C-alpha cells in the first residue's frame, strides 16, 4: 500500500499577542533561550526552521542574536533545572518546544517572555486562559491535539478498512496525553474500533511498546504528539512496519516513512515562532 499524506491546516492557532523583539532594530545582540524536551540531533530540522524564520526577519545567529540551547533528552523532570540555567544566563526570551517545557518555563519566570513554538491545547493544559488575549508572559502557537488524534482514527479506518483494533502510542509523562485518550476512545466507538493504549517515555521503550501491541492483536497505531516521538519518527515507522501495523502520525511522520501523515505543519510552526 502506498503511503498517503494528508495535510491539515485547520486546528492550529497562533495566539494573538506577539512580543516586540523584532519591532525595531536591536541596539545589542539579543540572547534567546531554547528549551527543548527532546535531543539536539532529533530536533535539528525544527531548530533550522526557527532560524529560517528569524533570518527572514533580519535576525542572524552570531550577528544580532545568540541562542542558548538546553535539551532534556526526553527526561521531562530535567526541564525545571534547565530553564533555571537559561534564566541565570539572562536570556531575553525563552522559546519552548512542547507543553512540558512551556509549563516549566511559566512556573520558573513571570517576567521573561515565553514563546511556545509548539504546544498542545494551551487552554486545556492550563498554560493560558484565553487564546485571543493570552495573559502574562506566554504566547505562541497551539493546536487542538485531542480532536486531531480522533480524526486520525477515522483516516486510518478509511485507508485500512480491515483495521479492527487500534492503539495510541502515548507518553504518560506528557500532560497533553491526558485529554487525548478520552477523545480517541469516544471516536473509536462509532467506528467500531477496539481501542488500546501503548505507553513509551522514549526510544528506550519503543521496542517493548510495539511488541506489546503485536501480542495484543493491534492492527494500527496512532502516534500521538510528543517531543521524543517526533524526534524518532523514522525509528517508529520502522517498528510499525516490522510489526505489520498500519500507522498514522504528524505530517513529518509520513515523510519519515510512516504510512499516513495528518496534522499541522510542525516545521511551519517553528518558522512562525520567529514572528512572536
């Protein structure tokens, strides 16, 4: 079966209040802190997309901006310490990758601007109370992950009508996972799909998760949103194929070898983060 690549632009939203770093030429070199939940190698394309967006606005690394990177390597318990390091470096703003990093940054500072390059539903996860008028020091792009993953169930059933049992690959340490599962369970019932959950905190647990799905008779897997998953799309696609599972994830997942890609343009969100 040929891979199918679906593009979804609806469902992502840019919050309404950009900060003013790019409103006028800087008199000094700005220091940006980047708080990554995954690894540097796995996030290289995302970082390059952010830099492209900054260059489009006239900001060039080493010329008028310097970026300090900190990587949690999938260990979300490290995020608080890493954001503290960035604050000590007196960064002008902090760019976060994912809900866990944004939560850690928001808890650590109420004065340094925080730009969410990517985040699950910012209201549902408690990051803001309004998208039109985000309060305090948090802004950026957010999208509605529960509905997105529910739609992925419909698509995998459409592409692979034989699918009877589907699982969500989920990171239990990621707060965006909590609202995803009920939404997917509700969507599975009218599709006459048995719904299952396979948990993994990172690459070290992928083999076990896929072996468990195969043992339980799962026909298809939905790759939910997580920084560690996004950094390992190629490995996940290979495991899905090896275990004869149909699979669906973000747009970039299909580009990495997965069967179906459906979702917002993640790299596009990183480019847009420069606007804030």
